[in-house]
C-alpha cells in the first residue's frame, strides 16, 4: 500500500473517531445544545438535555427556530445573530425560554458561529439558571429587608469594614450626632470628630474588634456631636458578614444613655448634698453636746458636795457617750451606721480613764462583733454599756482587788442582737429590786432596753451579769 493510501486511511479513521467523540459529548452534555442552520435559522440538531429542558417533542424540533422558545421578538433574535456575525464574537447573556407548557424559565444563552463543510452553523448552549435567580432574588430581598431594618431602626447603627471604611450609617446615627455618611467615610474620621482626646483609647478597642472578630461592648463613651453637645453612649459591635472582596464587615449599635447618666449624676449630687448636710448635723450635734459637757464641768466647780459633783461627772460621761457616736458618724463613710466594735472599745476605754485610771489589776474583756448598727441602736446600747460598766468600776470592786469586766455584743443569722455586760465583783445589793432598781443608772438601763424593745435579764450568782436581747 502506498504511503498516500495509508494517510487517507488514517484520515478517515480520525474523522470517524472525531464524529463519534462529538456525538458522545453532544448527547451526554448537561447543558442543552442545538445546532442551527445559518441560512434558514431552523434547528438542525438538539441534544437530549435540550429536549428534557424545554419538553418539546423531537418531531417538532426541526421545524422550530429560536423565535419559538426564546422569549424575544423577531428583531431581538436577529440582533443576537448579528452580534455573532458582524462582531465575530459569541453572544453570552440571559434570556427567558418558553417551555412546551408555556411556562418561562431563566436561561443563560451562549451563541457561537461555526463553519462546517462550507456552511455557516450556529451552536447554541442553553443552561437553566432559574434556581440561581430565585436564590439571588431571595438574597436581594433579604438584603433589602436588612437595609430597611437598619435604616428604620430607632438605635444609631453603623456598618464598617475591617480596614476602617464606613460602609453605611442609618438616619438615627445622623440625627443624634449631626454627622452624615459623607462626613465620616472612615472609622478614624468618626473617632476623631466624636471622641477627641479619647480617640486613642476608642481606636484601640475597635482595633481589637477588627483583629479578633469577636463581639465587644463599650460602656459610657463620651461622644461629641457636630454641634458640640456631649452625649454618653454604650456601643455594641459584632461581625456582620463580608464584602464581595472578602473584607469582613462589622455592625456597631449605640444606646444613648445620656439622659440616664444625667439622672444618675443628679442623684449622686443630691445624695452627696444630703450626706454633707447629715455630716454637718452630726458635727453640730457633737459640738452642742460638747458645750453641754463644758457647762456641766464649769457648774460642778461651784459645788462643794462630793456626791453632787459625782452626779455632774456621771452626766458628763453620759453626754460623752453620745458625743462619741456623732463624732464617729462625722468621720465615717456611712453617715447612717457605725461599727459597734470600734465604738464600744472607744467608749469603754474612756470610762476606764474617767473612773479607774489606776486600777491596773482590773481587766476588761471585750468580745464585740464588727456589726454595723444604726444611730437608733447605737445610742441606747452605748448608754447601757456606759451605765453598767461605770457601775462596775465604781461599786463592783470596793476593795480594789483584781477583777474582770466582760462585754459581749453579737447578732445571729436571724437578726437577734445580744448585749451582755458582767463582772465578777461583789454583785448587786441584797435588797435591790432588779425590776425596779433604786439607782438612776439601773433605771436608765431598763428605760433604754424598752426603747430597743428588748428583754433584760440580771444574774447575780458570781458578780453581776446583765443580758439584753432585741431586734433592730
């Protein structure tokens, strides 16, 4: 066989193989494919995907043109052909295709020009994109609803990207601050205008947000409006998707707490004024009582009766017990309550200095819990301790022997207070009625216990013990 004959055989085989390969690809393609005669515009061939897509019977295919299933006018169809012929480039676009049941679908149409056997053919590829368009429409509608929700929200809202670009702000943001979208194209511009000296701190917080991508909150930020008004805002920032170029987006919502902060500041100012006034009241009460003590001291100097002088001294010490309370309230951060442990120890220390400065062999044991009590509780309890301790110091140890005075004060979980003052001295006189004692000091104890609505119990087995229980 000649070499030319062998070449012809191989060329024939190649044509057969190419034709077979083309037919396989044509039939198995997932897109609808049709071949169109360039002169008559009738369909010459259609693959299986095209038939299934539009549903037309195969016997009608070869009597159809693009006008029969593409929802365009005849002029519109010719323009598609002209673009391919005149511009010598394929047409790619979206059209509506009409199915055999008259329903329309969204389709991507690609129209190419082919030259085969000296003829012009058009090859059309048709791909159903209806589902994609429905999804896209849903996304657009969702985005539209989101934008509408943002723009109509009663809270100031800003959307910004991770590189600091402000994507949008809603009307409430502009209304409250006076800054429009054109005034603050970037976060830096917004922070510079709104925060001034605080800008570095705010930028650091927003930088942390952009870096970590986690939700953040910022409370009581001082925002300056365009008109110079000072506002207080709480900000909350969170991730909000991304842009088409993959830059992350963040949404920042603001809560204006200016009014509540003003009310809070007014309340603080009012409370401070009342605290100042109350402290001044305690200060004046203390001064007036000190004047009374001075008057009692001056008056006692004109008395020659030692017993009368002792009465004046006892009155001075009772006033001193009340002065000590007002003095502690003046210096306390809490103008309504005092630490009874501190008060009780100061009170007893003053009594020992006044009545028994030289009795070094006399011990005082104090077990006073750190309980904060009100003025209404502190005054009667202080006076009760004064009367009982001073009575022990003056009468409980007449032979100046060694002895012990005990003072206990506590409150249990149920709120029951217990005050116990006792000594191991000689005890009360045998003829003294404990319920109706004849001395002023013990009468005061019963009277003060009634003010506390408490119960008084005296025990005289070994010395004298007085127990008072009450509720504040």
